[in-house]
């Protein structure tokens, strides 16, 4: 049994998404000790930005004419796709940055798709997957930045619809409350949102192991 964990935060030990993922994994491993965990941190070990165009170019080049760069890119794409295919369970900690997905996450998605054996391959077909996403501010209905979150819809569509995962989504907002003084008025709300997300993470980890 294999659990695939993907992180993408640039916040190191201060990462809210990493903390939530830690809770999910802790609950899962408590119920499934000895499980094989495959981890990839897209921010700490970023994929080369040129790999995707090189992989696409190589895919449309006869095998005996492919460049070393193209062959290396295809190998990376195949490795990423294999990680997804081989996962029995998955935990994805993918926070919002600048109103969308980070460059690290987009490169990973593009390369994994390029590594598919056929167009539209469902790399996570039927795989129970927990998506954890965090946002510094608030983007819900009635907020000043309603509609500015271009992360959660895209990521959910890729994981669930394109790759076929059985998806559970946990969101946490207001992570900058207590960090940015302009958000001090929302400290109580932020504390409740944090508690709710942590409780959901614990529940999701247990469900993932069931």
C-alpha cells in the first residue's frame, strides 16, 4: 500500500497547508502503520521549468532523433505519472499563491499529463485523495475579493475530473490573520476557521485509512 504526498508551500515550518497535511498523514499512519509513503515537495525540490516544453517537443520527435534534454524531460514526466498511478491513497497540500496555483504546481501538473500513456489518462482513477488548500485572506461570497480564487476550482478539476480521484477538499482561509496587522479584526474568525480545518483534517485522515 502506497500513500502519495505532494506539498508545494514556500513557507517552510510556518506553512498552514503542510500542518494540515501532517495531521491527515498522522491519522492515516496511526491506522495503517508501515504504509509506504512517497513524498514530493514541489517548492523545496522544484521541477525544471524547461522540462515540460522539452517533454512535449520530444514526444513529437522520432525516438532516434530525440535530444538528451528531451529524453531527460520525458523521463521526469513518466516518473511523475507513475507516482500518481501507483498511489493507493493521496494527500495534496496545494495552497493559493497570487490568486492561483504556483508555478511549481503548474509545472508538475503539465509534466504529469505529458507522462500519461494516452491523452486524458486518469492517473488517479478511483484513488481516495485529500486536497488541502489554504489562503491568506478570504474570497467567499460578499468579500472584497470574491471570485479572485483561481486555485481551488482548477486544482479540483485536475485531480477529480481530469485524473479521476475520489476527492475530499479541505480549505482554510485567513492564514495571514495575526501576521498582517490589517487583518487583526478577523482574528476570532481566523481561529475558528483554523480549528474547523484541523478537525476536518483529522476526520479526513481517519476516513482515508478506512
